[in-house]
């Protein structure tokens, strides 16, 4: 992590204290960064970039492992901040930004995906996972944020990943709660 990126992340943490960004915690960011460095995915999909705090944590690791990061954000003001923050962090060239509703655009993805970070609307996680499912590589990792803070809103999602044989899933008490699911395609076929 360069000094420049650390400084940008710190500034965004201060901004987040003022509200309105709904960024992940620094602990969650560090975890996402570490897991990308360890698992070395080739294609990462993020839903809900906001102003790019989580995107920077993911992109910093994506750059190091040579992964492609595709992120969705549909609020134009957030997209402007996202672009500006990624430019400041010198990470913009590692990220493909889709400035649109992920629910409408996920179907267009041609890539096989091996890492997903879900952080849009919590009641849409299951719909989004099902759109991504045909494109997931075996052993793909799906991380869903707010699995403790919003567990009731994402009840259908949590039930699915914990009961569908194609997934191995566990809850981690990191930040607002991360549901970490591994797609075991072999089990579903
Ligand atoms: C919790 S915030 C994301 C915070 C960000 N991941 C971070 O930690 O820095 C949720 C964001 O998802 C965006 N969003 C929600 N549903 C979306 C969708 N279907 N497509 C694209 N963006 C979406 C919202 O506009 C909002 O900025």
C-alpha cells in the first residue's frame, strides 16, 4: 500500500464519518485486500461502489495480482467521486466502471468470475447472485457485506447460500458482518 493510497483511504474514512457514503469499515477493506492477494482471482465483480472506498481496497490488490475489477454504481454523483478517487489513487486503469444498475447489466458480462463483493441494496443480493451464478468459476468467492447489521433484509440470500448445495458459506464477524460463500460447482451438477 503506497503512502498516497493510505492517505486517500484515511481522507475517505473521515468523510464517511460525516455520513452519506455508507463505506465499509477499514477492517473490512483490509480483509478484502488480503483475500484478493491470497486467492489471486482473475476477474472481480463489485456491486455498489459508492465513492470508491471499497473499490480502492479491491483495486490495490487487483493491480498486484493482475486481476480485472468490474464495478457497478448507478448514482451519477457517486460515479463522479468514484472516478475522481480512483484517479487520485492512480488505480483507475485497473477498474472497469459500469455507471448503471447492476441488475440490468450483470447479464451482459462475458467473463468467468472468481470473486464477487456484494454491497448494493441488501434485498437484491440474491437476485444479483443468481444473475452471476452461470458465470461463476468453481471455487469462486462471494462476499456479501452487512450480513450481521442487515441480516433480516438479506434473509433470503443468507438462507440460499447456507442451504443450496452449490455453496459452502460462513459468517465472519468483520465490520458489519461478512457472509463468505464459496461456489462449489461440482456439488450442484
Ligand atoms: C453501501 S453503499 C456502497 C459502499 C461501498 N461499497 C464502499 O464500501 O465504499 C451502496 C452503493 O450501492 C449503490 N447501488 C445500490 N444498488 C445498486 C445497483 N443495483 N446497481 C448499481 N449500484 C447500486 C448505491 O448507489 C450506493 O452507492
